[in-house]
């Protein structure tokens, strides 16, 4: 078996980060599972395997519902990282049933089709305002002027976070999400811990205020559910709010800028979209497939599994390569081509199984709203300069996306 690094997979190499998809093709061609020594993980690059493993209950986002760190052959996190892990480990993304089921059931009430549909006018109105301001200015940074403000405002509105309190939300989220990269540094961990403490302290105050004076927001709803007998600790409430804020905008922000950058690099597809706005729904799915915002998703092996004759023992960690799965030619015809008319598009950018993204319908509404507003109000939108890619692998995005109008 060739070393993974020899196949071009190097998540710290700027050349790989600029375009990881050729390396993924090599991984798929050389096998269904690869051991990656630098992170002590098994890489899974094929769509069929990733899709199946996301639904396999022998894997879990956590192991602590069944094993201690010692029983699982793992070392407990350093004590100084505790605030981050307390926050992260009580969110439903990193829980397994029955805790995951209980919390997701409560949160899902805020993401019913009817509830999400009711948000459409608010989302579209805000998208129109942001696009109009960009046009008025003659251009700007699509990331900071449109991609970030829209989903952050929407999820903050749902949670009941006042506008005056929203400035730190994005920086807190960015610092916390740094811990989801491969082998994060101590500096990254320190930032994540600080953000975890500050964000948790803020939410604790917000929850106390909503207990005294409930509103129509999700925080008030979670408090009411708890008071009515559904068990939800304060820590679970805090962790749920942070998860919803982080997951509720990170993917949407990066899908927006990755998507527009892809359109600028594929002018024939952009012309097609400008000529026919009815392509927006299929364009969103294709852009999320083409340059996947979340490139990798991890699972612990709770019970031994086998992949293509390779036995993966309990205690191992599997890294499912979403970006590779979304470019698998066994599933997608001509996967390296951007095709906004692609009809059959079973991408896994929103994951699958019990951890399927609960906010996927809302994300699609936000992406459609911002794309529609920009197509209508800025029909001459163009790239002002080549963007700089963020030095991240797992969460794939750009430092900014300078654009011009007129």
C-alpha cells in the first residue's frame, strides 16, 4: 500500500489546499481505505463507503457513552482544554442516542418545514438589503458584505440574540471551529478555550434573562420544554445554542464564497445561470458538491468493522472524505466539471444518517436568497482579484472574495 503522502494527500500543504481533488482521485484509485499516520486515522474516499459508514451504528461521534478514555485506548484531553470539550461534548453533533435523540427532538421543532418556510420573507429581505448595499458601493468583499452577515443574522434571530450583541458571534465561532481541524496547535486550542468560556458566559446570561422574560425565540422554547419535563440541562442548552450558531452559518458562509468563486472560474456556467434563474436550486446543490464546504467528518469505531478486507479495530478513528466522495466518478458523471443542470446529485455535503444536518432546509433557503439577490441586483458581478484560501482543510473556505459591480 502506497503511503498516503505519496498520493498527494497533505492537508497542511498550500498546493493541496488550493485543489485537493486530484489527490482524492489518487486515493480512490488506490483503494477504499488508507491509513494516515500523521493523524492516526483511516481515510475513506469513496462515496458508497462514506454514505454507508455515516449510517453505521458501529461508529459514533463519541465513545464516552460506552467507554472510558482508558477502556477505549485513548488519552483524556488536557485539563486546560476542558472548557472547549465541555461545550463541544454536550452538543447533539457529538452525542449518540439516547442523548442525541432527546436533544434533536427538541431542536427539530424549530426547523420544521412550516417554521423554515415562515423565515423565507425575512431571509430574502435581508439578502436583498445586503446585495443592494454591495451594488451601491460598487463592489466589496462578498464574504464580509453578504456571505457572513446573512446566516449569522438569521440564526441569531432564531436564538433571540439582540442585534447589539452579535458582533462577537462570528469571531467566537471561528475560534471554536479551529479545533475541528486536523492536529490543532496549542495556540488554536487556547483561542478555542477562550471563545468557549466567553460564549458560554454570554449564553448563560441570555438564558437567565429569557427565564425571567420569555420571548418567541428558540432559547425561550428550550427553556419551556425543559420546564415542561423534557430533560435539558443548562449545559446542553448552552452547547446546543453554540452548535446551532456555528453549524448554522459556517457551511453557508463557505458554500457562498466557494460557490461564487467556482462560478467566476466557470464563466459559461455563470452565463447559463444569469440567463435562467430557475437553475438556482440545482446550482446550489452542484456548487456544494463541486467545492464541498466540509471536507472531512470523523467517527470513532465503537465495534470492529471491515472495509474491503481491511479490519479496523475498536478504538480507531475514521475520517470520511466528503470532498472526495462528492467527486467519485462511480456516482457523478464527469465529477470535475461544474454542471449547474446536473439532475442526479446525491452529494453528502449535509452528511447522512442520524447526524444529517438539521438546518439543511434553512441553509438552502439562505443560499437561494443570496444567490437570487446577487443575480438580480448585480448582473455584472465579477471577480476583482484572486482570493486567498484559508489555511484550513476540514472547513474549506476563503479569506475573502473581492468583487466589482458596474
